[in-house]
């Protein structure tokens, strides 16, 4: 499974989201390729991903992508990320 973690301007916040998504996946006993991207790069990456993790503000900017777009309210909250990934990776 490929997951793209998306932030707006640069790579800092998306790397944080990527790391927390990897923690959530480990807790679930699942393996996935998690990639960090800015919004510009994410539009292309989301075409080959199964899941995109991003904020409510950025989700509409992705456009029409085949990936499941998951809104994360708090990129620091591993419990929230785990909860939202659980139905997608089971």
C-alpha cells in the first residue's frame, strides 16, 4: 500500500505526518510505503497512491484523485491517525 502525507508549503509538516503515520501502521501491525510531499508534488503522487493523508484546508487542492483522501485534524495525534487508518489497512 502506498500512502502520501501532504502539507502545504514545504516538507517539514508532511515529514512529521509521515513519521506519525508510520508509527500508527506499526501499532496496527501493517506495512506501507509512506511518502512525504508538498501539495504540488502530491497531486502527481496521489495518482499512484491508495491513501492521501492531509488537512481539511488542503484536501480540495488535490483535485480529483483515485486515492482515498483522509483528513487529519492534528498531525501530532498518533491515536487519531491510527483510528483513521484502521479501516483502510485491515
